[in-house]
């Protein structure tokens, strides 16, 4: 694909689907726009995989629709030229070499052998191209799946848990790779449980729970809201500091042996109060929430499978 922006999108509109009595999708609606990486996150059972399967026409929704560049995926004549997807890195013929696996896919889509070699290099598989895929590690299978997703040079890319199985070098490569796809103007949808990786990679986030969209916002806006004007205070006298700040109307929570989280007062006023009351402190700084903190807060009521802490388990 050239570096020019496209207008291709994924549109998910009012999807509803049941598996027996279980409502898997309950009015799922969002849009994946070009030129940015959209993270797609939610607890286990929230509906991420089902949504992706409906987008690809692998599952049928009872209501609503999913469109790729304005039409259902199953109506596309050569779908890999419109949307490249990786849902299951193990979905390959283990007796084929990586290159032959890609050549087989390329032939079905009218893609040249030259393009096969290009995506092999893009995915970092040059030294493994003639090895049988059945002997690949999970990380290598992920790279092969990504090479397959890029075969048709599509304007839309959808990847399910692409960081799984990658070593540290592979994770760094994946971050840069996803960002480069967005810079080329592609619409990129990435499902992941690794919030730390999405925080460094995603521009936008769609958070889902129990088959519905819980949040559809930019990562920066979500983090700003989750930070909520809170202040981190480091002090050698936490009880005294908490007493003084409570007295001024602040909400105070112990976050460590010598740290407090303070809400309801600006940092300048906190500094003035502590100084005036002779409370020692070494740090007063605006709290910046992590994406994991923001995610946990948003999905607190949407977790379907919750374990019991080890210390509370019944023997």
C-alpha cells in the first residue's frame, strides 16, 4: 500500500448474538478508523473474539452488521486485498514451509510470489522461510500469521493478541510495526490483554464488557480521566499528613508504606498545608494513571470469571 491515506474502515453496528442462552454480543457498535491503532480490550468472555469472527463472516450475527470498507467481508471478491487478519496463529498446515504456506494463500488471492518474499522480510522470517511451520514457536507462528495478513497489502488490518509468544525483541518490533501500519494510513484493530503494550502503541481504545462497548475513546483522554486530578504524596509521616489533608476536605488513600494518594486538593494547596502544619514530605506530584488502572476501573463490573485470592481460598 502507498503512504497515502485511505478511507477504509471497519464498522460494527448493533451486533447481537447468542450462543444458546448466553448473550455474547448485546448491541456491539464501534468504528475502526484509518491512520490509527485501535486497541480492542475487555475481560475474558466479553465478546472480543466473537466480534472479530463476525467481522470476518466466520460467525453470523442475529442482528446488526459488520462492514469492511462499507460492505460485508464475505461479499469481497479477494478479501485479503481489503482486510488482513490474524485470529489464530496455529491455523496452518504444519508440513508446509513458511514460504509455501504463504505462496498457497497468495495464489488464492492473485498475489505474486514477489509479494510473498516482501512480507516474509517485513515479518522478520527471512532465515526461517524454508523451514516447516510445524516446528515454529508461538512467536514465529505469530510472525507468519502477520505476514499472511499483509499479503494483499490491505488498507485494514485486524490482529488478535499479536504480542502472545513474542520475546522482548519481538515485542519491541511489534510496537513499531503496528505504529508503522497506522502511519501508512491503514485502519488497525488490535485485541490484547497486555495493557502495557497497548499503552505504548494504541491511539484509540474500544473497551467492552458483557457484549457491550463500555468506552470508545482516545488513550490520552482515558488516561486523563482515570488520573482524575489525583496527587501522589511521599511522606515519612503518613498518619499526620492524612489527618491534615482530611481536615481540609481531601480524600486520602494509602498507596504504599510512605505514599498517599490524594484527591480533592490541588498540589500547590497540599504543599502549603503540609508546610504550614510542619508535616515532612519529599514528593508531591500529579498522579498519572496507567492504562491497566484505567482498564481495571472500567471493567470492574464486567468481569465474568473472577478467581478467589490465594489467601482467601478454602482449604
